[in-house]
């Protein structure tokens, strides 16, 4: 491939990543637009990779096919670091970003392996404790922020610490938001820990299978409240660090804004995940208001 055609192909790959994030992760698409221009390419490639692995099971007609897709990405990461060419637009963009920014391989591997382990869980398997979901959020959401910081040349233990909390909050809240979707795919309570489900009377007599009952609406809301409260603690911890987080790192932590919007919308809905208002706009907030809030916080150097 000539230099010109290779450059054109790479531009097309990055364009693909931007469109993918805009289509499937709109709230984070808007967050990435607030990043400095020199960080955006890497950020969009990393987010597009996350979308590829996050959606693998959802778009597959058979769970086995979805798992095969995740295993393909696991192998692809190894191939990228072995400097082998991969004919896939997101992989090509990711490869260029890794080469240019020396992205840590372990974070990419941790992310896809967490998805693989989740995909291998049976429908009736549920986490025992909320800490298991926190770890899943760390592995899938916080790692995205770590890599984005690294791509921006930002080396800060405090920024990484804040990113960990933002990722955990964001990941937990997105799992909560996805409960109605997973209900339609017969995995509706696989992301409510057993300890929380038992506390609110959501466990069936078998002790392993959870089912949504028409008379359990308030119990479900209470369980969601408990989970959302854990996410809220992480948001608060992240913001407590804001004064010592380097200014150049704060735009990377803007995903705290949509996390807070979702938390506020859940609160207004009394933590009823089936409230139709949550499906409107950006997590229940009109898109224009969301964009204005995001830009206001970005301009003030907040997250």
C-alpha cells in the first residue's frame, strides 16, 4: 500500500471511530469534543474499541458468536502489539494510537477480558456483592479513562485516582440504566448483586434465579437506590480530588457529568429504571440542556 493510500485508509479508520462513538455512545461523544484537539484522535479510537467490545454480545444472534467476537478482540490486541496489520477500521485506528502514544497493553487486555468473563456467565449467575460490579466498572470504564490520560501525556497518580472513581460511578450507573434492556433479553437481574437483591426481597425461592414480579416495583426501586448510592459515593470522591487534579486532566474526567445527569434523573424517577423519562434525550435531560451543562462545566474546569 502506498503512503498516500495508507494515510487515506487511516483517516477513514479514525472517521469510522468518530461516527461509531457518535452513534452508540452519544453522551461520551459530546464529552470527547471538549478534549484538546491533540487528544481527540486517541480518545475516539479508545472509545470505539470500548463500543466494539461492549456491543459484541448485544448484536450477536447467538451468544456464542458474541463471545467469539470478544475472543477475536483479545487476539487482535496481541497482534497489534506484535505490529501485525489488522484489516478492521477500529483496530487500525487503535493500532496507530498505540504506536504513537505507547498505550499500556494491560489496560486493553483487562477491559476485553472483563467483557469475556461477563459473557461467559450464565443467565442465573449473579454477582454476590456490589464490589464485584465495582471491579467490572473499573475494568471496563476506568481503564478507558486511564488510556485517554496516557494518550494525552498526562502522568498523575491523583488524576488516575479520580479516573478510577469516575469510571466506577459511570460503569455502575450504566449497568443500572441497562436493566430494562437486559430484562428483554432474560438477563434482567444479572447486574443486581445477590446481597442487594436478598435485602429487598428480589431473590426467588431457589436462591439463584431472580425474577421481576409485578408487585416488586418498590423493592426493585430500593435495590436500584442502594446501587446508585454506591455510584454517588464514587462521584463525590472523584470531585473531592478535583482541586489537586492537574488542569490538563480535568477534560478527560468529564464523563462524571453524564454520570451525574443519569443519577439525578434516576432520583427524579424515584429510582424506577422503567420510568420512560429515562429513555428521553440524554439520560432524561433534553440534549441541548445536556450540552450546555457539559460546556459550562468544561469551561470552568469542573467535572
